[in-house]
């Protein structure tokens, strides 16, 4: 069935209604009609199996057939990603959503190529959030990650102090294998982390000063193998490893 996004408050309505972008897609692209089934996602764990009860020129009224609730993942994952140039960040958001992140923090670093006018940040973040919405519709994820306003590395360093297991991808010598970080955490706490963050630098990596700030705030540098990965590849690599470590049988 086709999936659509509707904010939580609107999903709680007795008769949920699709309007705007979602209604246009249903009516004029997919050409759905009265009686057709569809699925609503509210991005907060609710999945609604619905049937189209009525259609207007630019809206659809829905009959809820079944409501399903899924709890959040036992561990929240935060991706802090240096903003790359072009549309790479949109692909990173899409893949990160599919890989179950809870929050996405765009990072401005000394080597960041992708610049954003401060006056344009809110519009840019809204566009990035819509990319995440489209991604949950594609993959069926019940939880929508929050894309936050960009921040500098030093501000994120303070933020990561709230995370159980903060990590940073690094080309620096002496970086640990990710498995080592998870094993050491489990030995010390006797359970998996409830929250993990991964900071990914720009092409050329974080500067030594930026890495030092992240480490001073608790981040553990991890190696991404012997090759130098592009920033988007590094993000997918790290998120895949984190998913494996969190979901592997223990």
C-alpha cells in the first residue's frame, strides 16, 4: 500500500484528512480514489491503515481501519554531519533515516565547503526535514528523525556530553575499532548504550583542534578502515556499524 505522512495531532483526528502536498500526490500522481487503501505514518511510532472515505479537489478524508503503535528503538542514534557541497546532504539524510537515526545535526567545520546563509537556515532545514519525511514513506519507518539547525563543532561538543557513547570518525592514528568502543562500554556498564552519537567530518576530516574539542567532551575517535572515505560514505559506514552493534544478538 502507498504510504503518506500526517503529523501526530492530525492522525489523532476522528476523520484524518490529507491536504496539500500529500493530497496532491495521492489524487493527481497516484490517482487514488474512494475505497482505495493507504497507510499513514505520523513519525511518532503510529501507523494507520486507512481507506479513502471521500475525495475533494485537493483533499482526501480517510477512514481508519487499524491503528498500530511501535515503540522507539531502545537506543537513539544521533548523526552529526559536516555539511557537504551540493545535494549530498539530502542523500545522507535519506540513508540516515533508513538506518534508524533519531536526530541529524548539520555541522559547520573549518573545512566545510557547503556554506549556508544564516538568513536561509530555517528554510534549508525545513527542506531537509521534508527529505526525511519522504524517506520514512519510502522505507516504512514509524519514527521520523529530527533535522536540527546547523551548529559549530564546539557547540556540538557540548551537546554530545549528554550521549552515553559519543563517537567521532577519524583519520588520526590511534583511533579505536568501533567494536572496541562498544565492548568497553558493555564491560563497564553491563548493558548496551541508550544513546550513541557519531560525528562525521568534511572531506579532509576534522582539524586537529576540532577533534581535540570533541575528545575533550567525551567523544571516542574510531577508525573507518585503511581507506580514506568520502564524507557521505563515512556516514553510511558508521551508521551501518552502529546498527550492527546495537542489534546483534548478545
